[in-house]
C-alpha cells in the first residue's frame, strides 16, 4: 500500500479533512474516565461491576447466540457464492506472502493477550467446579483455553474482515468507518446522527478492549523486568513500560504498513523461538504433545455442547453466576470489543485475496498460532502441577498475583533469565505490532473521507497512540482486579454486538447486489 498525500499534508490543510465528533468526544470521555478511576477507584469499580453483573448474568444468552451465529455465518460466507468475491480487481494479486500475511493476522490481533493467558488460563480453571463436573483437571483445564480462544472468537474477526475488505477494496468506500459498513442496510441514515452513534460505540468498545489488554498484561512486563534486574514492581514501573510500548508502536505506525509487516515477521520468529525453548528445553516434550492431542480431541468431540451450554441453573458457580457467565461471556465480549479495528486491518492487508481465502486462511493462521501457544506454554505449566513440582492453581486461588505465578514457571527452565528476557522482548513487540495496526485503523476513522490507497496523517496516528494509553493508566492506578477488568469489556461489548449484527446483514445485502451486477457503489461514501 503506497503512502498517500494525506500523510504529508500540513496540519492546517489536515483539519478540514477530519471528523471532530469521532476524535474529541472519545478524548474527553477517556480523560474523564481516567480521572474517575484514579480518584474514585472503589466507587467506579463498583458501578462497572454492577453493570457487568446484569449484562453478563441476565443477558448471557445474547453473547452466546452471537458467538454461535458468527461461527455459522463465517462458514456460510466462505463456502457460498460470496466466497468467490476477490478483494480488489479480478487480476489483483496479494500484496503479502502467505507467511507475512499470516504473521500480520496473528501478531496484529491479540497475540500479547494470547501469550499471557497461555501461561495461566488452565490454572484459573483448575479450581472451578465445572472442570470437576466434566472429569479431571488434566483433561479439561487444558481443553477450555482452546475453546475460549478457538473458532468462535476468531469467527468475529473473519466475518468482519470479509465485510470491511469488501467495503474498502470492492465497493471502494472512502468512509473507512463502522457506520459505512451498514450503508446497504441503513442507507443515508449513516451520514447523520445514527452513523455518528454507531462510530462512537465502535470507538468506545475498542478503547475498552485495549484498556483491558494493557491493564491485564503490562504488569507481567513490570514483574519480568523486576525479576531480571532486581527492581521493585510498582504501578510507576508498569506505567513507564506502558509508555515505552506506546513509543515503540507510535514509531512503527509513523513508518506505515511496510514497517508493520516487518515487525510482524520478527515477532513471529521470536514467538517460535520461545515455543522451542519450552517445548524442547523444559523436559516435558512428551507430556506437552500428548496433553495437547487430548485437549484438541476433547474440543472436537464436545464442541457443540460447549458452545451452546448456558448453565441456566448456575450449577457451576455460586447460584447467581456461573462458569459460562464468568468466563465464556467475558471472552466473547472481549473479542467483540476488539472487532472494531482488527478486522479492518485484516481486511486492508487481504487485498488481492478472495473472501474464501481470507476467512479460511485467517482461521488457519489464527487458530494454528493460538493453539500452539496454549498447548506448549499452558501444558508445560499444567505438567508442573500434575507432577507435583509446583502448585500454581493453588497459589492463584490463595490470592497470588498472576505475574508472579508465571515467573515461577520460567524459573523451572534452564537459564531462566534468558527465557524471561525473551518473553519480555516478545511481549513488547507483540504489543507494538498489535497496537500499531489498531492505531492505523482507528486513525482512518478520524477522516471524513479516506481513499483506499491513503494512509492517515502522522499527527492523527500519534493522537490515537496517546489516547490508547490514557484509560489503562487510570485502571492500573485504581489497581483493578481481574473481574473488574473483565467487566469493562463485557459492558462495552453489549452495544457493539448489536452493531456487528447490523453490519453483517448489510454486507450480505450489499454483496448480493454486487453479484447480481450492481457493481457501482451505492449513493454516499463513494470515492470522489
């Protein structure tokens, strides 16, 4: 993708091109939320948790049905007539090799989160009654992570990647916004208050998702750095690392998509190196492999029951909330919040590929990397517990912080300082790659019009890079718990869930018209 004149436009000429509603309102709201969480942490957390309790518990069926629906729709789109549509001209060739493209999909999505949860998620489940009801910790604590990070959440990305890729590369829309994707269904209403509302919902959902990500995993970086260099872990060190990550991804997005591709490839090789360190150097190669095979088998055999189980009597919890509400609903909501920008990015880099190739290839790249991470890192820790070397799940149940538990896993490896250093570098670059892709996309949201070949101005990218770290700083200062951080995503995902359903319905209508011969863009949002 070539850089467009907008990347070099002066600030004076840039301002009339921007949409102040989609920039200033999120800025003011995020600053206000940051102040509230810093100065009234207990009250603000209580309010968010109360809303989460209603949405996650009373309306859990909403999240479950959206998850099932998107998985089915992704397969329908890929293997129906829509799958033959090429994103671009009939002779368009992919801009990136399969490996580069796959690396950008994995590292540009939630790779840092996947790495973080790979080490600890099985331990979070080990004390859950649901796992004991199904059988044993050995078989099921390793299966549920594959389910919660498997086909259902990736289906959100794959379906919307097809929608946005079609909107940008086939219909050539110059409003690169969520609302524009709904034009075929809502018509010119997307140019008015309804369109602004849709876009603001999308931006706030993204900010909530990224804030949850930063607030959950950045403390791990702080603890790793402290362990290597003997530094005391503190909120100040965590925030300093947050700023460091922001500087890295800001520098990356200033360069553009080519830098993102290069960084993604580097991240992929670092990820493989860390996998090899655990798989070959930890002394549990056979256990990791066999437990992984068992987990995949359990997932395949029980998938339909797992994806549709709603626990209506809340038998797996305290009677008011259950395993599904605490975990499955959270993960579906978490990925839904990230749906705002990541599928835009995947759609942009998929130019030259068919919709079928984008969906199927995206599943292959995303699921293979995700499953490798959980099988190798997760089963290594599970093996330590099953063989009595460490009581990791017991430590978490007793109140130990997750970063310290993860570090204790690394201490069982040969040359643990080297392994921790590799983890630190990999996570920083994962963060940078993920957020530079998101920053590029949300910066495009700020324009009234932006052509397919254009990249947002550097100043707009820097603006959003700054916005992304404000809310996490407030959450970190408030010392929010895992439950409270989950609440932020669940609350934000509810309205975006309604929007993405509208967007998919609009895509099916628009793509159907295209296949019937209506190849000119409908009124509004067309390339000038």
